[in-house]
C-alpha cells in the first residue's frame, strides 16, 4: 500500500511539474507575441499610415520578426530542452514561494484585517499594501501615488484622486486611434501638454499612448469643470464612481439615495453644555427661545440636555436644586418639543468639545481629599477626578451612602420633581450616565494626564477598592499571585508594538492576560448592570438608555489595545461587545452610540486628529461590529455625531448609516441626536441644509434631490 501511495504522489508531482512547464512555455509565447505587437505599434502610426521617417526600417524589422518566429517553431530546435536539475530547482522555488505567500496572507488576514480573496497571490498582497499606503493600483498593475501624496502636478507624480483605496479605475480595453498623433517618442511630452490640459496621468510609455489618447478624447471641458463623457461612463457601471477627476476645486454633483417614504427617524438637537450655570440658573433665556423657535420652524422633533450632578447636588448631600431645569423644561414644553435628558454623574471640562467647567459636587471632592481612592487611579498613582471609581459602588464612604445609593437618590429626586412632565409625556428617553463623558467605559485616555491621540491609554484599576476586587477574584481562581496589574503595558501615549503586553503575540493573549482582561471588562459590565437595575425602579414606564463610545484607533491591530484599556475586551479573536449587548438586553435598555469617521473614510474631519494613517484605525469596522451586536439581540440604537457637521456630503453619510440599504430585517436607527446647538448652526445656509437633512430623516421628499 505504501508503495502504491508513493507512486501516486510521484505521479502527481510530475503532473504538477509538467503543468508548470506548459504554463511557462505559454507565457514565453505570449511574451514573444506581445513584443512583436509592441514593436509593430512603435513603427506603425495610430492613424494606420506608415510615417516616412519610420517606413525605411519597417522591412528590416519585419524580416527580423519572421526569422525569430521561424527560430521559435518546435521543429527548428530554437527552444532548448531544460535539464532535469533546472526543472527540479524551478519546482522547489515555486513551492517555497507558495509557502511564503501563504504565511503572508495568513498574517495579513489575522492581524491586518485585509480583505483578500481565498486564492490570493503575491500580487494581491502587494496591491493591498500599496492601497493601504494611499497609492492607486490599476487592474493592469500600474501603480502611482494618490493626490494626497502629491503636493502638485509634477513629472512622475499623478494628481489623480480616488474616492476609496479599495476602488480601482477600470482600464479601456479597446484603444481608439487619435488623429494627428505621431508614433515617435519625442512627440509624447508635447501631446500631454497640449491635449491633456489639467488631467495628469502617470508617466506613460510609447505603448500606453493609444490608451492615454482614449481618455483625452473623451474629456469635455464644461464651464471650467472636467467631465468624463457619457459614452465612457456608460460602460463602466458602479466603477464609474471611482474615476479620477483632476479639477478638485469643482466636483461632480454627488449621487444621492432617495429616502422618500423610508422609515421616520426623529431628530434631536443637543443644547449647549452651559445652558444651565453652576448656580442652576437658565442662561440667556431670550436667545435660547429664539433659537428654539428656529428649530421648530424646520421640524426638529426635540432637544437634549445634561442634568449635571455637580450642579443639582453641589453643596450638601441630599440637597437638590432643580430651579434652572424647571424653567428650561417649561420652555421646551411650550414649544411642543420632546425632551431627552442625560443623568450626568461626571465632571464637564478637559475633554474635546468641553467649553465650560462643571466639577463633581463640592462635598464629594472634599471626601476625595482625604480618601483619593474613591477616584480611578493609574499605575503611577495619578487620580482621575472625572467620575467615581466603580470600586466604591458598594462601599459606604460617601457620607454613609454607597455610590449606587447616591445615584439612586439623585434619579429619584429628578423623577419626583418633574412627575408632572413625566405624566404629560415630555421625556422621550432618560440616558443614564455610567462613567466619563456619561459613557460606559474607563477613563483610560485622559487629556489632563498627557494622553494624546493615538496613544493606547492605561488601565485604571489601581485604587485600593479595585485592587481589593482583583485580589478576591484571583484568590477565587486559586491564583493569588495574579492579584496585580500587568507591568509591561507602556504609558498613555505608547503604541501596541512598543509594549510587551499589547504587541502581536503579547501577554494579552496569555493565561494571566486573559484572566486580567476578563476581570477588568467584567467590572465594567457589572457596574452598568447594577446602575440600570436601580434606574428601572426609578423610571418605570419611561425609556432608558446607555451611551457607548467609539474607540476606533488600533482597531485593525491584533490586540485592539485602546479598547482593552477602556474596558472593552475585544481583541481580534474575541467579540467584546456581545456581553455588553446582553446586559443591555436584560434591562431593556436602548443604546446611544457616537463614533466619528476617519478622514480617509469620510474626508470632512481631517483636522480632528493627527496621524490617522499610522494608528490602524477603523471607525467604520468598529461601528459595523457594535451596531450588529446590538441589533442581533433586538436592542434599539440611536446615533450621535462626534464632530460638527454642516455640509450635505456628511449629512448624506449619516443618512446612509441611519437607514442601511437592503437590510434584510429592516433595521434602522431609533433616533438621531445632533451635537450641538450653536450660532454656526443658526446661520441661514447651514440651517437650510439641516432642514433638508431632517426631511430626509423623516422620509419626506426634497425638491433639490440629486440623482
């Protein structure tokens, strides 16, 4: 039996070798044919007439080609036989090349999230890496820098701009002759300068001339805008969207999706952070009333406002002052708006977009002076006073109350104070704050401690109460020496590959790393579980919601380091959001999600953060994972923008995300909250564009629909 198997294996190897030899012979024949064709194209003019200065050499070249063709025939002996040793070396080289390619593909799929086909080869790998670097790769392999890498049109550098690195410009397969173009090489620069005008293509060889002529002959200049003629676009299908346009100052009208008759999504506008001052007084009510009337005129559905713990219970425990909010709610009710309220148990100030300072209640900070362990603490012992540590959720150190009891008393006071508005149905949802910025996460990226994008952040578990919890968990696992934080995680601004914990194959995926990260993320989930259990008792009959952040940087790395330090145990080999979605489902809680788009995906926020290209960032991939994890358990989700937006292009992208096309289950966002009300939004043009966005969110038709 073994002898027969060896024969079969040997036969299969010989067949493979013969196939490789046949393929190589066919490739050689193709190369010879191509060389002959290119030689002919160099001699014959594109208008079919042989030029006088090139015709004298035509007969000699033709004779030479005939001689080479005869020498290459099977019976002439022109093709030498390959020795057996050379065939064996070729086979070994091919096997080694395939093995290396397979390892490269596996690494890119696992650690880089590259979308490579199953039978990809090394050309696909190189093309994917080139597009990742921002280059343009055409189907025939032509590669050149995109516009973002070129300061201006120059020799050897194209100013072609593509809409996405994943899209490629299709090549014309039938070159069209161009009258008056000489086949001689010295005329090519003059042709580019006189015919192409503002269209800059990669440096073309002589044999690319007919192809370049096709593009040039189908470009019309209308009112200073370079347009591709209709008969070229008609044969390109969906790929026409990625066709480069050189004149980027004026772009073709954006093709919009028609949302007429689609699902109705209410739109809310978040009020300014300082609409209520630290004395709990309504700031500038006359100006606010005027702005609310403008919003009502364009059919905004409601407004959102933060109810700050540091304002209402500022001086003494259990002493609440709701006066400013009472006046605000009355104004909102008279305008027939719906209202979203945020129970904000964190401080305001120090984060991106914070233009006011609202600290935690004075009596809480006084307790923190004598016992700073009530705040989150990093490895260096720095305390973050943005919110209370979850280690004190059940510790009676806040004037005899636990942190959970403090949250419960505050929410109950709000429910009793505004019971009349609850009965009238003013409040559409109550969003319960769970951590920094009101979001369910650790304060792992504090700007006040020197963090800057795209740093990985640091674990926040070194106060005595969190360490006590960790010690109890480790002892329960009979691994008491694990009652510590990892010591090779770098600093706030480190990169994953600079640490022993977050690098590829690092300790995050070892026994201790998995234990620590599971505990760290479970504390986060348990905190949300306990707070929502109390919130359901207080706001019975009212919709409640949670807010999650978009930690999108280092998403395409193996460890997802920035998410790990924030409490989301979501490396490339684990779904860290499914357990959070299950907790929300348990309490019937909706989700507010805010995730910005990156410049290479959206193009509008290029100044929002630096160095996007080197942070393995993928906001679109993160949003896709989180939204689908929530929809899988039938939880409602509401959207929210992270950066100011006033242009139609950004609004169209928000619409696409809010109402996904061809979703088999008809899922869409439950509501959308615009951040935030300001004088810029009230400008005539911006308000008009916002009104158009609201109509499309409501499923209404618009007059100036671009199709």
